[in-house]
């Protein structure tokens, strides 16, 4: 009886101690939703932090080739003139085992000017579909060995086993996809005021809308500023991809004002407070135009609709 892709991955972790494996379940959704990149969780090798980045339609957006990179994540704390030499191998793996992989390998140096290494044209999408894409899943792997930094590193306990994760991309069902926030007495707010909606849970995270009724930063005084914030990173700490629409609802004709976004939300105390959105989400003179139906009886409705969410679990 043949092993599942997850069983094949777990078997490799025993022998590839400096590897990180990322199983992406739902590859086709990335292209359908025009998601530019997939990011792995941060993993540690030789006391340093690393991350895989995949551009499913190519870094240049040509859609003919997939781009695949290994990024060092410690750059902010390494100080000036730092350098890290290492051997690396980037691989796309057949789901029936680790034979006949598609890979590149080499010895490279990371520094302040080069924090990401890989291949722009790693594999054609046609070859990916023909050999490695099975049941909409693809297995990516990076081996990082012989790491030689030119600075002292703490916490360099050798790894005894490789690490692996599954990132699952799921279309959000219509019944769970929408959250609407009613705001009354809109004209009573002052410049600089901001408010959060009630919190709601979807996927592995908790979410809120944040509104500045009379704008913030570059939108101050002339715009409604609107953001989506995220919290609850206790389990897991991985990034979460959200494809969503932020909107101001038209209460008369349902011709809503909305923007489309796809964002990898990550743990960051500043992002929990400020979120992702726009300082200049909607001009206040447009919002107040009675014929548009956005502001009725001094009330507005703000909303978010989720199209796709990722979930991450360790394997």
C-alpha cells in the first residue's frame, strides 16, 4: 500500500534534519485569486531564522514559470556588515516520494544587500502540473546546511529532526464569509477618533474592523479610513492568507463601494493595532452624497467579505 503525501513527508524529516518542507494544498486557488506569493512559517537552522517564498505565477507575473526562494529573516537584528554563508537546496518533490525531484542547489552568501536567494524561473507551470501537482497539492522543500555567519550566534542547538507544515487554502462559504458593522450618529465623530467593531472568529484567527470616521494620516480630514485587524496568534504563530473585500454599503441600491485585497497577515503588535487597509479608503464628500445611499439617517454600514483563507498545521 502506497504512503500518503503526508506520510512521505514525515518519513523524510528523520533523515533531513536541516530541512523545512511546505505542503501547499490548494495551489490553483492562488492563481485564480491572483495571490502573488506563498510564504512558509519561519523556521530555525543553526540559530538563524529562515523562510520559504513561492511566487506561483512567477515573481515578474508572467505566469509561465514558478519562482522559488529561501529568505533569511534575521536581517533586522544582525547589525551592519553581516554575512551568512550556507549551502542550500531548493526542491519540488513528487508526492510519491523524494526521488526524481526538481531542484537547484549551491553555496551562497546572504548579506544586507542580498537577503533572498533562489530562482526566478524555477520550473515552468506546465511541468509543475504534469509532474508535481496532484490533487491540487505541491510539496516544496529547502535544505540549509553548513551555515557560517561572520558574527556570534546564540541558541545554536543542532536540529534532531526536520520541520514540516501544511498550508491549506480554503474558499470561505457564503454563510460564514460576511461581517457587517452598523455605525450610528456618524456626524458626531471628531477628527482623530477611531473605533473598533466587535470581534469575530473565522478560520484560525479573530478579526475586527477599525475605522477612523474622519480619516487618519494621509486621509485625515478628507477620507474615511478603514482597516482589517487580526489577533489570536496563540495557535499557530504562522501567517494567515486572507483574500477579502472591504466595503461601505449602499443602503439604497446595493451598489456598494468596495476594494479587493489579498494579504498575508502575520503576528506583529503594530498590525494588531492598525491592521491592513487604507488611510484613504473613501472620500467623505462621496460618502455624504445623499444620492449614493452610503449615509442614511446619519448611519453607515461597513463590511468585510472573505473569499479565501489559509490555515496552517505542523506535520
